[in-house]
């Protein structure tokens, strides 16, 4: 399976998925820590992918999401809202 197909499948199979550095129990950066804590505080179950352990995903994710970097926050927020809207429509 191609890496972009893997990313697409992960996104399609999970209502909420966080591509992060580390894991929710052991985040490896402040952004990953704050984001996973915020999702958990909402009581929403979510999947995560540790991009440090998956360098192919880390490298390919910005191209899949059409982001200049993994943490291009403004564009990422809009993309998440767009995906959420698509999920409700489907």
C-alpha cells in the first residue's frame, strides 16, 4: 500500500485522528501535548499516529493535506473543519 493510501485510509476510518510527535501518554512536543489534552478534555475518542516512529508518514502528510508544514496551524484548522463538514454530509 502506498503511503498516501495509508494516510487516506487512516483519516477515513477515524472520526478524529491526531498526527503527533509521540503518544497522548508521552507526547514529544508542546503542540502534541496540548492538542491531545484538548481532545481528551472534550471526551472524544481519537486515534493517533506517532510521526516520529513513522518517518514516511511524517514526510508525506504535508503533501496529502496540501500543507506547507505539518504544523501550518491556520491551514490545518481550516482543513480539519473542512473534513468535519464532509463527514457530517456523508
